[in-house]
């Protein structure tokens, strides 16, 4: 490849050659002025208008070229391809050739036509003077050199030859070496520059690659000479040490550079000295690596290796991510990820450490906290909001316990506090209760505001006798007592709670035995038509008569059964027994059985119910299954699937105790319900409280609009019944106004008695007629 072949030139080299044509424009202005002035002088001497036109032509051509150069400046050179560059080259060549042709023509005209010595001398001088600049200005375009030379010298040669004079002809021939010399000089300049351009490109490429490799390293690097002066520093090194531009530190001593970097890393004087000491040991080879904490957010690890020719290569990297990951792992091992409080294991370590630090025996406290009704927050607002609330409660616990107690999160919404008290028991108890009281209040979480209370149980004991597991059991017992008596309170452990706990555990074992041995029984509370004339359905109620304790309240042993996980066994027994008993009743009487939340977590529950119906021969339409709102809020999607499957089998679904939970209305539309049982809370005092009765009627009207059958529970007085009937508020009525719970055999007898009473007025009316 030669610099004559533009098609073989690299695009950037070709562009640089062509761009050189458009540079140094002041020479064009000077040339234009000299050309115009020369032509005007010749015109003044000869009065020949040809030279006046020549001057005008030179000026017009200059304007045209100036406009073209302005356009070239406005073009995006980086986007030019070889074809576009060639067009610009030709554009320049055309304008330049027009100038030289005008000058050459003036020379030929002066030789052949004017025959004026001054005109000949002036025109030829300015033309040949212009040709001198061709080498220095137009070397970048071989075609330009040739075109300008021929257009300028050609008319002179022609004019000399046209004189038919031997001497003039010889003078014309001498123009040929001149023309060749100009071309050769331009070619030499172009070749020289071309080689230098290629060499510079190669050096630039190598330097760029080295610079890229050096400055894209993830490690900082200092190349040191024997005197620990910096020969090379990469960009990463200067970034990590806050050194600024790497060029300013060349030939600087490493100690000076490091001291500057340390000063700008916001280290204390003692920390800075330690950093420099570690690096000095590293450079002297007394250690292979050095981990240097530059700040809380920057950790650098240095390593050094000696070069064979002398000097040291010092490499360092930012290991902050690794250190933070190690800290995070330790944080995850020790702390709860949601709240940032210590977890159970680390809490145990902290408590043990606090006990070991005590110099003498004293009173210490242990408290367990539980957010009241936290489950409803998750059910109503979702677990994200629930987690946010837990985090807010934890933040307040941390703030209130700072310097007073060690706080931790056990699980869920449960927290623990250890008070390493140095005072007396009374002061400790006051501080514990005060902290509990301060935790009550409003909390903002997830865009909502919650009025939160925490149930608490605590125990105070001697530090010498403190055993964490024992104290936690006692605090849990006190917490259970709080939840049983008044949620949101704070209860101290008492010795009797141990006995109560053991008694409760014994009762659990006896309940498990009673369920296994079939010692539970069933009572039924009938549901009447509003006029009391007919029993339509009976609610099955579980009963347990303990051989020593006597009757155990259903809410007591059902709660125990849920804790034991055997409530589904009770449900199975109740459904089977209710179906068997209902077969002895008139066919129009249905039986209703309550379900537990644990029943609806069992995906095989519907199949179990179907199996009992097949076993007993009970028609599915006679079986009602009652669910409470607490059941519906536990995994609503799964519950919906199970209820739909039960309903598809012909079983009636009822919602029990409607209105006592949260977001009741949403379930009426979303779930496959047939019956709504309005809780007794809506019935109480409806005769005296107009608002309560309006609420009852509104609920009834809404339910009827949705096509639901309405059962009103807890109707106890004739006045309540009269008001309900007067406003047609119920399809069925359940309550002591008609009957208390009774045995299965009594249901059949009561149904027969009720039927006879209902029929008697009809017969009397007929006799009167």
C-alpha cells in the first residue's frame, strides 16, 4: 500500500489528509488579496479589462471556497466514510483549480495578447509564487497537486510555445522539471507524514491498550523504583486513596503519597499512623498482606512483590464488599433480619455476658411481650404491612430499652427483655411496668396508623439463681395469664401459675384420652321458625363431662384441643354423631356443625365429610357446616376452595357469629355461603337501643339482597322476638326464648310437640267455621 492509493488508505488517515486541505485558511485570504491586487495593478498599467475580470473571478472563487470550507466545518467528521471524504476532496480541488486556472490564464493572456512586460512579470510571478504553496498546503491530495500544477503552469507553457520562438520554447521546456519537482516534493512530504501517522497510530494503540488495561484494573497499582518513588500509578489506585489525577504523583515518594491519601480518608491521627505502619511492614517484606480499614465504608487489602530489576509492585484492592458480607453473615447469625434486634441465640449470649459482668448478686428481670390482636393486622392489611408494624414496634422497644435492658425478638410478634438491674426489686418492677406502658400507643406502618397494645408477662429473680429457660417458662406463664384475663396488660409471675400450668397440662392429657375413648357427647340447640311453630335445624354442641371436675366449658376444652392439634378429631366425631342423630328426627330438620380453623387447613376435609355422609346414609342437604370469620381469614383462597367443594356436594355453608370479626361484608360476596347467622351482640338491647336495631335491620336487608338465609342467634326475651317478627328480620330464630340446648332424643319429642301446637289453632278455626 502506498499513500497514493486513497482506496487503500485507512479512513482516519485519508480524512486527516483531506482535512489538511481545509486548514490554515489565512494563507488563502492572503493569496486571494495578492492575486486581486496583482490583477488590479496590471489592469491599471494596461487598461485591459481582462485583468479586471480576472480579479473579480479570483474574488468570487474565494467566496465560493470560503462557503464550502464553512460547510466542511459543520459536518460530523466522525461519521464520514471514504466516499464522502472523496467528495469533499473533489470539492476542494475544484475550487483550487479554478483559482490556478484563472492565474494561468492571466499568464498566457499576458504572454500572447498583452505583450506588456509588467503584465507578464506580475502574472507569472504571482502564479509561480502560488505554486510554491502547493507543496506545503496540498500535499494531502495527489490529484490536487497534479490538477493545480497543470492548470497553473499549462497556460504558461502553451503561451511560450505559441510565440514560436526557440528561446521561449526552451523556457517552456524548463517548466517541465519545475512541474515534476513540485509533484515529487509533495509526494515526499505526503509519504513522510503518512509513515509518521501510521507510527503514531501504532504507538497510540499500544499506549491506549496499556492505559486501558492499567486503568480498568479492579486493583490499585503502584510501580515503585528502588527508592520507593512512584514510576506508574493507575487510576484505581488514585480513586481508592483519594489522590486525584495520577499524573501529578509520578516520581513522588510513596510515603508522601500515602500520607496524603490517609489524610484525605478522614482517619484519626492514631488510625492514620497504624495504616502507615502496616504498609511500611508490607513494603519491607515483614508481612505478605495487610488489611487496612480506611473508613467504616472502605477496607483496602494490600500486597507487595519485588521486581527482579529492583523496585516493588504494590497492589491493593477494595475488599469492602467482602468485609461487609462477612459482617452481614455475622449480623444474620446474631440478629433478626426484620427488626435488627438480637435473635434468640445471640440474646442468650448477651444475657450470659451481662450476668458474668455482675460483681455481686442482685435482682434481675425477664419480660415477654406479645402484640395484641396482631393476627388481624396480617389478615386485614397483609403480611408486608404486618412486618412493617413489627419493625416499628421493635424500633420503639430498642429506643426505650437502650441502656436499661437487653431486647430481642423471639419469633412472630413476640419480644423478650432482660433487665440487668442493680437496684432493688421495687425499682426494677416499676421500670419494667413503665417501659411496658410506654410501648402502648399509635404506630405508623405501611401507610396506616395502628393503635397498638402489648400483652406482657414478667418474672423477677436473683441473678445468682437466674436460669434463662426457667425464667422464660415463668414469663410465658405470666403472659398467658395476661391474655386470659385482660389483653394488653402486664402480669408478674406468681407461684400458683406453675400449679395452674401443670393442671392445664394434665387437663390436656385427659382431654386427649377422652377424645380417643369417645367420652365426649353432643347437645343440640334448635333453630325455630320466627313464630316458633317448627324446628328447622339444630346446632350440634360438643360437651365434655370430666369424671372428677364435672362439666368442662366448651370454650375451655376446644381451646385446649386446638393447642393439642386434635380439634379435627372432635369435628369428625361431631359430624358423624350429628348425622346419626339426625336420622332419627323428621326429615325436614337439618343439623349444623361448627368447624375449626384447623379443619379448613386440611385439603382432605371435604372428602372426610363425604365419607361420613356415605357411611351414615345422611342426605348432604340436611348437613349444615358453620364457619366463623376467624376461619375465613386464615388463607382465604384455600378456605374458599374447600367450601366450594363442600357446597358442590350439596352441603349447606353458614357463617357463624357474623359481625364480631373484621371485614365481614367482603366475605358475603366472595365465599360460597348459604346461611348467615347474626351474632347475639346485634340482638342485645335492641328494644332500648334504636341504633343497634337499625344496624341489625341493615345487615338483614343486605343479606337478603345477596340471597342468604338469615338466622338470628341469642334471642332470649319475648320482646326481642316480637320486634324481630314485626320487622321480618329472621328466617330462623335460635335462643333461650324458644329452647336451651338439649339431647338428640329430646329434639324429636320437642319437634312433635311443636308440630301439634302449631296444628291445633288451625283445627279450632275450622270447627268454628
